[in-house]
C-alpha cells in the first residue's frame, strides 16, 4: 500500500515538473488617449472589431460575461469568461474554458496605460501552464495572437 502511494506521489511530481508555468507580455504604444483606446478595445466583445484573426464574438449576456470567439478561418473557437474588469483603470482579465491551444490555467489581461505625452501603451499579458512538451507551441501561438492584435490596435489609431 505504501509503495502504491509513493508511486502515485512520484508520478504526480513528475507530471507537475514536466509542465512548467509560463508567462508572456507584449505591448505597443498607441497614438491616442487611454480613454479613446479603451472605448475601442475595452468592451469584452470588441475584440472582433480589432483583432485580425477574430470573425465573431458572442457574449452570453451574464455578469460577468463569457464570450465565444470564432476565428476568421472557422478552425478555432475560444470560450473565455471575464474574470476581472476595471474600466477606470482600463483593464480586463479573462480565462480559457474552451480553446484549441495545448494549455491549462491560462489567464490573460489587456490593459491600457497612460503615457506622459497623453498617448497610451496597450499591454497584453498572460500566464499559463503548457501541456507537457508543448511549451514552444503555446508560446509561439500566444505570441502570434498578442502581436497581431496589438499591431492592429496600433494601426487603428495611427495618424
């Protein structure tokens, strides 16, 4: 019995050691006030209006909401509950409950920060645990999602 328990504990330790937590942060400066940027990207389903990969966003109408995103190619669907929102601080956070990435315990935050010159910096940060052996795949996928979205926001406000 003790051998079986020790074997189970060892297996769990090995499993948790193989999936290391990751984090990713990307940002871009935007030539607009934080209020202007937040009015365009702050509504939870506005992502369909600014992210080039997202075709549709539906909101379940609950508080806090859960959005369902479908990519333009129709190959991926993300189900994301909002976990935090502070409109005064221009930020929201969300998690994945359904998504095509080999990741668990994902939490993302999008926020708009004021710069001294009246313009903004948009920051997209995520923490996650990739499934075993999928570290690079997850990091590459999230990097592509974050960078393409931030580039589109920057372009939207380019003067």
